[in-house]
């Protein structure tokens, strides 16, 4: 009887494997069919050009939201989203992959954000500064750029905000990335670590863990976590802190996962491109404006924003920065729910613009997904 049960289990397992093989064949056939149809999108628009000529972020957002709506398990939403992002990324890259500029070097959280949003079938271009990313997208060296805009614990990235004062680029998307800090090294055992090299923000975000488990280790601030990982690769007794991609790039072992003090730590990134987008169905709009030179007095900002309240438009974020036009003159950046082209937002923005000395729609783009 025991032998018979074993045979039955073997038959069941063989049948399950056969079914998996059959499903794999159908999946591969369907993916190939999707890639063929994706090629036809370019053909329908004329001569097949670079991926950026027919990449539509708003259409991709619609597809991904449909994936979430259809998902009944057992796979988690983020896993299903990752699979579909990679399929779309590979289909788009058949002729020429998208070129995406990011804040380098390789192994940074910004590179992780690129992969999360665009998939791995893109050509990721590391640049030294945020300014350089904007410049290379403006001149067409990169199709899009990914830049940090705010961290949930450290606040806004002012350099990114300031670039919008002079750059013609538009916001084409946003990415929310959970920041997971890992301790990595070539050393075997925490007792072998003499120093930890990482960006000052990462060291600050892991201060509690480091104080408890490695209180006597020297902490060295670096220009980036990638620079720290590179030093950990080359030096005995050195460890680094950073994302999983840094361990992969610099061939380090992750010694301890998730040493950040706050598990809800996240960074928001913006995708910058050269064109405004059409509505996707679930959007956010970012505008830049300054108060009128001829309108002053108490409550001027409140009065300027009154059209948003009157139209029931939800404002989710406001930041101020020096205008760089004259001293004590400021510009404001605000995020609102919805797309700038759709009523009642378009009506509210028209009134706001009429009372502003400076007004620009920086982008109307799909909300972050996953």
C-alpha cells in the first residue's frame, strides 16, 4: 500500500509538471504574439523609429492599473506588476531600448527606481549630477531622466526643484520606492568590520541599528552609497550600506538585510521628459507659480489658491523656493489631484494663472503605481 501511494504521488507530480510545461508554452506564444503586435504600433505610425517615438507612459499606466484590477492571487500585486512591466519593457525595446538618465554611479537607489518604473530592457545612463540629467534629456542624449524629489524622512531635494525654474522639461511620471538599507561587505562576520562607508543620509537612517550592533565601528560619509560599495569591494575590513543593486554591481555579500531604523522610509522620484502627457484616468498635476508683483497684503497666497478650493481640487503638496529673480522673492510648487487638461482643474488653473506673475504647468502625469 505504501508503494502504491508513492506511485500515485509520482503520477500526480508528473501530471502537474506536464500542465506547467503546457502553460509555459502558451505563455511564450502569447508573449511573442504581444511583441509582434507591439511592433505593428510603430509601423502604424509610419517608419519604425526609436522606442521613445511610440512610448506612451499614460497608456502604460492604464495597462498596469488593469493588471491590478484583474489580479485575484495567489501572486501579490507587486509581483504581478513587476512581471507585466518587464514584458512591456522587452516588447518596447525590440528595435532600440529607451535611454534613461539617472543619478549615478551604478548601484544607487535612483537606478533601482529606473528598473522599477521602466523594467530592465532599457539603457540606463548614469550621470554625475541632477543638472546633468536635465541637460542630457533636453538635448536628446537621454529619452527620459529619473531624479529624486523628496524623501519621507529627509524632505525635499531642492536641487531638483530649482532645475524646473529654468528647464523646459516636463514631468512624465512619478516613482515611489521603499528605501531598504542593507549592510554589505566581502567580510565574513560583523566582528571583521572596521569601518562602514555610505552616504550621510543612509548612515543617518540606520543610526539606531549601527549604535546597537556596531557601536565601535568607524562611520565614513561618502558621495553616494555606490562609492561606499566600491570601497567595500576594494578594502579589507570595510562594509557599505545601500540597496540590493549595489551588492550585485560591486559583487558584495549582503550581511544583514533591512537595517534602516524606519521601515516606512520611502523616496519619491520624478520621471522628466520633453512632452506633456494626455490624461491616463488617475493623474497628478504639478505647477510652478509666483504671486503677482501688483497684488500684496495679508493672505495673498491664500487668495491666490482660492480657485482650487472653490473647484474642489485637492492639493497634496506645496513647497517654496527662492525665485532666483530678486531677493526675498519666492516661487511655489504644488501637486494637485487630477489632470491639468480636465475640468474643473483646468478652470481653477486658468484663474490661478491670471493672478500670478509666473505660472507653468510642470507636468500632468500618472500617479505612481505599486
